C-alpha cells in the first residue's frame, strides 16, 4: 500500500490538472483507510488513464477543507479540474468502479 502524502498540492494546482484525476483523502494511521485499500486497488487496477493522488488529510489541512472532507477515505473524482464524482468510505471495488466509469464519461 502506498502511503498518503504529507506534501500536498494546492487547490489551484489540483483544479488545473487536465484529464481524469482521483484525489484520495485519508490518513496513514486510519484503520478504515487501510481496510479500504484492497477495494481501491482492485477498482483502479486497469485505470491507466487516471492520475491518482493520495493525500494525507487532517484538521486544518487546506486541500481537504477546500473539498469539504469529513470522513476518510474519501475519493474525489475530477475531470479537467471539476469534481465529477465522489465516494465516501467505499464498501467495494464495484462502488469505486461505478463512480470511475461515470467520471470518465462525464461532460462539463
């Protein structure tokens, strides 16, 4: 499992990313985040076109606050800088895959 990065991009940097991006918010010590990793990894296994950022969130972290993150893990799907989907505490790979497919098909 790759760790949640303590260094995080600014909201402006995330909003400027072209294409499909997944911003995963969580914490390395979070048991629910650890338990969700197999489902997340399975869902994203064939998503080579997807940029995946794992960002450590905590009280006062500006990126998480800008997205209104309340629970971990939260997966925010973005396309060309716009949020097009979100999964909070995913229960299965199918939940994530469904949101990913909708995000990939989203038009703005």
